[in-house]
């Protein structure tokens, strides 16, 4: 028997009726109609302040959205997620990224086993590894201390560590042997080729990050890296006594849910870190996959990142729905996508350290909720994840903000900024300049969300504007302020979005923890590669693909 889908329920229907009135209400009217809107729609938790007053909603809208969350059983879903129930139904397993950030003294018994001891055992193994690097004691095959670590991974095995390492670059530990961390993800080898051209094989180590250890992108890069090391460390001119086993032992670390595949590939058991099946790739930066982060910022800061995420997890578990940051952020998105037909969402950090945050969220949100089938296998009759993209806000102002202000698309925006920055720059003159630049950046952040909200009304002018200079405003946005960008607030920020995605998935009744949609392309690519490499029969291919393959063959013959 099929049960009514969410869009057939009373709360959804009531929202649909309410939306008919709200669609014709401009944001400027909402602000003119009520004082204290900022206070009424702002909530705080774990060092984050979320201002939702520039959403195109009223108190009544929020009440009705909270009814929808209750009708979709969001509180029950939060409890089930955090308790380790098998919420990933298509793969029949829990989604326990929150277990990775539980403190050592906590306990989480899932299906008869307390997970916390093994999580902390892995963290302790990471700490031992990091200590060896930072003491200059992790030596390459020729006896020199490792100086460069290249993470080979893609998707969740790249974007999280890359984003956090960049965001926390100021937290590089002092007084330790310096280790530079790099990332190579693309299957075409362009990033890797650049590193191989300039790094010293004697002092370079590769981290193979892959939950499945079958991802062709990562394995291709890994094979190239392995041969590069072997040829240079054991070939002519290489040191005597350096053999393949020693190179594998000293120059590779593996992080995967498949120890067998890591061993088969040649990674020493002592240099393998565990990745549990119950952690999804895009939710994995909190464990072994975070090793590059720990190497870059030190284990103490890595643990602070976990503590910040855990603080947000506790808030998510305990705060009532109406004060719960992930729930509110999720409801704003649902309101825009499903009731105001706003299906584009832009992520705009006003802090250069968050350069990769939008790329990270693109995977987190779209790979999680880019779905069109409910848990029970029914096709959804409503929109799910919007198209989400972003860029550093100040740079985007000189690029795609034109579309936000005057294009034909309605877009929801998330503005993200730290309140305090540069206070610890030593040189007073430079500090003053940089603090001034920070104020300038904040001013732009606040000004842009205001201009998007009010349009022409943001500024008084004499006389009417020509039509090409008009701004309609009414673009909804959320503003997220961090007291400071620290490991802890960054952890909380990431956890906020992880949980937002979960709440939206719960309301849309889709599974945010699988990604079957990426499999077809991988399969077809395998078949295409066989044809391309071995000049196999192409008659089964469609006309366009045949033409493209023939062009590649012709180019190869001519080269
Ligand atoms: O193809 C998509 C995907 O499976 C992502 O979900 C994942 O983060 C990425 O590839 C990398 O996968 P793995 O860590 O198994 O190499």
C-alpha cells in the first residue's frame, strides 16, 4: 500500500495556499511591515549566527514550515540518524559521520557494538603518524625526511580535506618539521604532472584516499606516482639498497574501507587507515580521510574541528525545531524550492580562506539530494535539490552578480563571513590595513544582501531610473556569521550544512546517503575506454560518439 507523498499532506497543501499570497509580497514590504525582523529570524549556536530575516517569509510561513517538518517526522529522523539506525535504506546501513566526532568519553552502541573506541583508535593512529612527520622522523626510502605529501583522491576523498586545509592555512603548527600538503584529483593527471615536475621523489609521500579503492581517477594517478617514485629512487643513480618494498613502505599511506585492496596494491598494513562502510565519502573528512588536514594544521587543531562539529551535532539533537539552525536553514531552502519556485542557490563566502567551500557544498548537497525517487521507490512529484554553485563573494561581484541583480532567474543566496579577522597580525601597520580590508569585505557582504533584497529602494535617487538601471530586488538570502574562522567554527559550519541536507532529504523523502546516479557514466566510460584504447568495434555506438572516437583516433594517428 502506498502512503500519501509529502506534497499530498495537509501541511504541504496549507503551505501551497499560503505561498499564493506570499509570492506577490516583496521583501521590502516584509521589512517595512514589521520592526525587529532581524532579531525575530536570527538564531545562534556553536559560534555561528544565522540571520534568516532576508528570506521571503513571515512568522506564519515559518510556523507552517515547522508543521511540515513535524508532519515529515523530522524529529524522529534526527533521532534515528544520530542513534545509528539504518537510515541509508538503499544500501541498508547507518550514516554515522557524527560518530567520528564524538568525544572519547562518549559511547555510541550501534547494533551491539560501541563505535567510539575504534573511532578514537583511528584518531590515535593518525596522531602518531602526524607526530612522526612533524618530528621529521617519517623518512623516505633514501633516509631523507618527508617534506611534501600529495593526497590522491577525488570527490569526498578530495574536496573536504582540500577545503579545510585551505580554510585553516593560518593554523599551520609552528616549531615542527614543515610538511607541505598538496591535492591531485583529476584523472587527466594535470595536477599530478605539475607536482611530479617540481617535487623531490626522495622527500615526497602519497596518500591514497579512496573509500572504495576502485575509483579509476585515483588509481590512475596512484599508478603514475608509483612508477615515478620507483624509476627515480631505484633506477640508475638511485641509492643502493632501495628496493620496491621500501619505496612502497615509506612513500605511501592508504585510507580506504577495503584493507584487502590496499594490501593488494602494495600499501603496508601499518600505513593503512580505516574507513568505515557506515561513513559516506562526502561525509568523511572527520576520520582518516582528514589526515592531510591533520598534517597541515596539527592534530590538536584537527580535534578542535571535530569538537566544533560535535557542538553543532548536540545542538541539532537538542534544540527545538524553531531554534534549530540546520532545520531552519533547510526549511528556508524548502520554502524557496517548493513554494516560491526558486531553484538556484548560490554560496557566497566573504573570506578568501573559504575559497573551496562552494565546491565542497556542490558535492555535499547535489550528490546527496539530487534525487527523484522516494525511499519507497515512487517518483517524486515535486522539486528536490536546487542547482547549487558558488564562488568567493567579492570575486563573484565582478562576475555573475549581474545575473543575481538583473537576470531573469530567482536565486537564493547564502552569504558567509567571519566577524573578526587579522587581530593577531604582528606588524601594526599591516594589521591596520588588513583589518580595514576586512571591514571593506564585510561592508560588501552586507551591502550585497541588502541590494538583492531591496533592489532600487536600497538607495534614494533624484528622478526615475532608466529601465536598464533598474533592480527588482526580492532575491532571498541567508547570512551566516562566524565569530572568527577557527577550526571549531569551521567544524560547526560544515556540520550545519550536513544536517541541513539531511533535514531536506527527510522532507523530500529521498535518501541523501547513496549516489546511484554516478554509476552509469562510470560504466559507459569503461566501455568507451576499451574501444578507444584497443580500436575495438564501434558499430554499437551512436553516431555522435562514433564521430568523436574517430576524431580521437585520427588525431592520434596524425600526432
Ligand atoms: O563517483 C562518486 C563517488 O563515489 C563519490 O561519492 C565519492 O566521494 C568519490 O566518488 C570518490 O570515491 P572513493 O572515495 O571511493 O574513491
